């Protein structure tokens, strides 16, 4: 089974940028479709972005489209989320997630992702 560890969160001013990383271990990284979700206090976990096994297909929530970029480096077993033009409403805990190998499609809902990291906090000040 794959284990996921996020890093790169922090405090940034509105309009700034951050890059999150997610290091994967314990599995064949390229077998997993990957995603990022986020959860703010008192809110449900929401989809941010997802990427296919080879990185050729990407999917984004409307709220981040044009500002965030998901990518992966299968040689380094690492998933990334480049976040630009950050807004205070982007403040959340961000979670890296992997869909089980053999799923056959790139899921966009939390229930279809079987493996989760511990999360990394992103705070955007106005």
C-alpha cells in the first residue's frame, strides 16, 4: 500500500504562491491516479485537482482553475500542486490522495480515493 507525506504548506499573503509536494512510498507510484483535496474548518473536504497515472490528463475544481497546477514526477514518486494568485478563501488543510491501482479511471470524489496523507496547512492572509 502506498504511504503519502505532504510538505510545503505555510503562511502566505494574498496574491502569493506556494508549491505543495507529496512524497509517495510503499507502492508503484505510476499505478495510482493522484489528487489533492482541501478542508477548511467547519467545512466538508473538497476536491481541488487530480491527475492521471502518466500525468497527461489533469482535472481542476472551478475555484482553482487557472491558478493551480497539478503535476507529478513518477521517477521521483512525487506529486505537486503549484498554487499561484492565492486568495484568503484558499486557506485550508491540503491533503494528497491516491486512488487504488486498477481503478481504471481518474476519480474526482473523495470516496473513490483509498489512500490519504496527513495534510499540510495553507493559510492565506488578506
